[in-house]
């Protein structure tokens, strides 16, 4: 096939991108991937009846999912099956499942993006327009306002860590640290990954009381005795003592001003030689890529995406020297900082 310059394929793919996303979201929400996983293939009629949907609508959905490589259609038996990728990442109880994150994208991010024009005009997130709520603090006023929304958000965070946590935990040699505190550590997923990869490391998960109270729903059987949970507000309360602090997907949620408040608190509790591991999607220095980070910024409230250089600048103001940067080629990158000896640079 020749590369036809007169056909705008990549633009057409962008135009259709939202249809592809919504096909995936809807199949996940209707539990199509779970259903197909428990059998060796189901006919259209069987799927339709088990997801309680029309045969016409189900056929359109399944065929669209086949075209996206999420399902396969086995002609001889006239059945649909999960592809290998769907089995690994879309079935809700698979170890690397993205199901929680997909539901968050469907129920929370999609409505926000339907107001993108307003977000651009007004320079603010559209939580109020989409959900009719004030959002002074996105977590306390939106995500944690209702138990079902809170669980959905926590499952979304948990599922991303399942996919990325091991790479982040293995990004650096952390053997000199004995205790760690995962600030905003949510379900403890990262803490369990860290204890798995670093024998002997004790990890404290620090998060808001409304999050910590749900910890049992996400408890891992691995190294449970080495992970403890402490409830508190990282802008107001004392942080637990540790010789390594983790800020995984925390800093991008906040303005430079709020980041300075938080980093000041971390810096105060750190002694020289303490580590600080930051895990985020790192933009390149020209802020051109990755698109994933720039898309995510479109629905942010007060946060922003930053490059490694920008994180280094922020952290240096609080006495942290950049030790190492790791582009993992997974969904999140990582940076390791070490608290310097002098207090001169503290703001
Ligand atoms: N670190 C986790 C991860 O990588 O999956 C969760 C990241 S999530 C984007 C942000 C986390 O920060 C949530 O668990 C949230 O509850 C927590 N958080 C937000 N505001 C907080 C505050 N003021 N004090 C403590 N934790 C807070």
C-alpha cells in the first residue's frame, strides 16, 4: 500500500478518537470483558441477554470493539471472545486491570471534557458545570463527597499503580533507606509494590482520613506487616518521620504556590541525606510531549504538568538536589532527590 498524502487519515483518526474511547468505556461499564472472560466465547444473543441490552445495540458495540482489537469474532462458532490484551488489561479482576481507571474516565473525565470549550475560555476546570458542585478542594469537595464516587476514584488510582508501580519502585537503588512515607499514598498500592521490591523497607501511607478509612478494601496479602496507614492533611498536619518520602502523582494536582507549601513541610521533616521520590509523567523541556500529560492538564483544576527541569527547580528551592531521573517507558516516570546538608536554600 502506498502512503496517500491526499487522504487525511491521521486527522480522521483524531476525529473518531472519542468514538473509540466511548466504545471501550461502554463495553467495560457493561462488563462485556468480564463476561467473555468466564467462557470460551459467547454468541451475540448470549452477550446481549447477560448484559441486559438489546441485540441490535450489542451487535454494534461488539463489532466496534472487534474493529479496535479489543474483542475477536470467531466465525466458525459464531461467538465473540476477549483478545489477549483485553484479558490482561480490561477484565476487572485481572492483576493489571485498567477497569477502575476506565470507569473514572467514563464517569468523571468524559463529562469534564464535554465542557472543554468553557474550560479553555474560563481557564478553570468544569466540575461545577458537569456535576453541579463547588470545587475549592477537588479531593474533599468532589472526589470524596460521596462514598461511591470516592471508591471509584480510589479504584482508578489503584489500577494505574498496578500497571506502573513496579517500574517506579525499581527505578532507583533505594537500599540505603529503611523507612518510607508515601504522601498521598491513597490505597497503599505503591507501598505494597515498594515493600515487594525492597526487602526490609517499612512504608507509611499518609492520606486524608476519608481515604485511609477504606484501606481494608485494597489490602494486599503481601508484606501487610510492613505497611502502616496514617490519616492527615498534607497541607496542615505533621508528616510521619521517614528517611524516604514519595510524592507519586501529587505535585501535578497543585499550583506552584501550593506545591511550595507542601514541599516546605516535607523539607522541614527531612534530615540531610533523606530521599524524595517524585513520580509523574515528565514533559519534555519544550513541553511538546507526551500528549497524555497535556490531555490530562486540560481537565485540571489548579494543577499543571511539568518537565524534569521544572520539578528540579521547584525542589531545589527546598534544599533537594536532583540525584537521578528515570524515564520508565511506562505510564509514569520518576525522579530521585536527596536533601542537602545546608538549610540555606529553604524558602
Ligand atoms: N499517590 C497515589 C497514586 O499515585 O496513585 C494517589 C494519587 S491521587 C492523584 C492524589 C492523592 O492525594 C489522593 O489519594 C488524595 O486523597 C491525596 N490527597 C489530596 N489532598 C490531600 C491532602 N490535603 N492531604 C493528604 N492527602 C491528600
